[in-house]
């Protein structure tokens, strides 16, 4: 998605949703990696950060279900690939559901300690509030 966003020379892309952007080959070099300049709005769902997915924020808004790292609920033993696939599953489910409520937060640890429960809410996926910015965390369940 980052390469496509950088390649557009006429007009601009209104939205790119990064579904657990790849870390291998893109993690250390910003060229080709997804970033907020690639579209008017870039939202990212991180599910295998630090493994096959890129963990650091790279959108206008970055979502970290279950901390954004393996093992995502429903994956069992996983070296990252099952968790990596969960990003598109969460997005697909978001098209018909508003169930992925998240909160802006500094870290997963703060979120787990309930230090962010009064912070701004947003919904992950298709119906995201595109005015929002920052890192958002949420829990999902194995059937999501």
C-alpha cells in the first residue's frame, strides 16, 4: 500500500487501510513503507507486530487489537502468520458490525490497567472516525 501511495502522481488517494503492514523488507527502510503521506487518510490494523507485521505507528490512526502482537485470540500456537491474517478478518467483520470499540492510549500496558477507559473512543475498520488520530487499543475474542 505504501508503494502505491508513493506512486500516485496525479490526484491523491482518499483512504488506505493497512492490514498488518509487512515488516520484512519494509521495517527498516521508510521508502515503500506505508505512512500518512500516502493518502488523505491512512488507518492501520496491527496484529503481528514485531514478527511478520510492522509494529510502529504508520498511519493517521493505528489500531492495536490485543496489543497488536501475536498470539491473537483464536490462533493457538502461532509464529505470526495466523495473527497476521487476523487483520483482514477484523476489517471484514467491521463492515457489518460496529463491535470493535477501541480507546486512544499510550500503550497496551496502560490499556490493560484500565488507565484509558475515559479516553476518546473510536471504532476499528470500515466505520472509523477519520478525524481521529493516535494509537488505539482494544480486546477481541477468538471468534472475531
